[in-house]
C-alpha cells in the first residue's frame, strides 16, 4: 500500500507530444503499458525530479522512448537506468549536450532523428 501511495504522489501524466511519440513507436496492444510505465516509473520519482511537471519530464521520457525502439522490455530497461541516473539516458539518446535536442526527435522522422 505504501508503494502505491508513493507512486501516486510522484506520478505525472504524459503530455500529448509524449503520447504522439509513444503511439508512433509502440504497437497498439503495448501502448497502455508503455504509457503506464512512463506515468508511474519515469516521473517525479526520478532523482532530482520531485518538482517536475509533465512538460519538464518530456526530455527524459523522450530519451527512454527513443532508446526503447518500441520494445516494452527495452523501455523498462531504459527507465530502470533513468531511475539510477537519468543523465545517462539523455546522453545515450543524444539529448545530453543540448537542452532542446529532444524536441527535434520524433520516431516518424527516423529512429535517430534529433
């Protein structure tokens, strides 16, 4: 019960822009789980993200989505890495050196667009 309360306190809804990218990457049957993972596990519970907003979480969420390449297992792996140090996923996704690089990435533009 305490774990559920903790998650609810730090859960951030996903933005429409995040949802668009998620839908472009994941099969229809995997989208609900991918969205749940982002909202519950890649949220205000990340280190130093206690005051995050849905919009400020986009950079990290886009990074884990990009690294997932549409696989729930890879999404879980990327989120677990972000929970340890989200800067690593930003660098791996190519979003670490420029604050707005994630805004140029969309899966429909190709897997490595940014």
